[in-house]
C-alpha cells in the first residue's frame, strides 16, 4: 500500500474511532447501479438502512445505535412500538468495524466493514463514506 492510501486509511480510523456517524453506501463499483444499500448513522443515535434494487424496489428499516468501545458499536432494529419501551441489553448486536482499501471495476475506495466479514452488519458488501 502506498503512503497516500495509508494516510487516507489513518484519517478514516481517526475520524470514525468512536462512531461511524454519517451516510454510507455499498462499494461494489458499477454493480451499485443495479442494487445498492445505504446506512445512515445519525448523531442522535438513530439510523436507517435503505435497500434500492431493480428487482425488489426500495425498502427502509429504522434502527438505533450506541457507542461501546473504540471501533465497536451496538445496534438494534426498531419499529414505532419499540420507541417507548425499555430495551434489554440482549436486544443489541455488537459490531466491531474496521477500514480497508478495496479495488473494484470503477476504481478504489476506502471502505468500512465488520471485522471478519466482507460486509457490514446485515449488508453483504463493504460501505464507502458518502457524507
């Protein structure tokens, strides 16, 4: 890996040490034109996963998240009924995340992935930061 790529990775690791706040989308090159998934981590600890595909259309699912440790967050899906209920710790899934540089048919990206996995949480592909 060249020095510029290493600096870029270091910047992501520093910026997202405690939480991946922002909008992330799948990083699969031109395949993302046919189907893609987007995860938004809002600063208020809420978020959405959106799926947009030629075959299944669009879906959106709400979730909550919280910081646990450096590069570790906990997430859980929610619906309107969950909003007013007390939540057991057992309902939360821990995600250990990291960053790496990938190459694809449209170039390269620094991506976030779940450690030990190709993708992130319920998304099968790694995610690139959008904003």
